[in-house]
C-alpha cells in the first residue's frame, strides 16, 4: 500500500531517521462499551462506524431535504452574518441555519424559528442542546 507521499520505503526510512511525526494513537470508540480505538478524527471504530451511520439515517430522512435547503439559503441571504457574533460586536459570516427551538422538542422550519450562525457558534449551541436538560 502506498503512503500519501507515494513511496512507502522512503517514508519508512524517514520515520526511522526521526523526520516523520508518528501518527496519533486514536481515541476510544464512542459506541457504548466498545474498547476499540477510533482514528482520523472519527468518533467510532471501524466496526461501529457503519452501524452508527445506519442508526442516524440520511439527512433527507431526518427532514433536511431540498425544501430545507431552499429555506436555509433564503435565511442566509436575508441575514449573512452570525446573529450571536453580531450581538457581541463581531462581523462573522453565517454558514449554518439553526433552529431556535430544536425540531427534536417541537420546533418547526418556520422563519421565526430560524437564525443564521457561524460554524463556531452553531457547534457550541449544538453541544449545549445535547446536554441533559435539568
């Protein structure tokens, strides 16, 4: 199997000389009870990656179809900057459309329930939404 630079022998020679960084050891698979390692920024090991994808379902099956893409594009045209960053006095381009009230707890795709966010703010908001509610 060829390495990314196209020559396995040369890469191995550089590794022995100490000029190639070793690969990261990986982290434990996120699947409950699985002791295997996940590599390359993946959350799950090779065994559970496909099972997780099947369990999660396709984006269209979760309601993010062509109609959603049209709605999201319209929101980003109307408001091109991240709403959270604007409130903090920063002008950051919006990349994602966020549901103010998540669809998982009864939110809709109506315009009043949508806001544009940058990737950083959207990821933070998603993490907070996934925490257990008190």
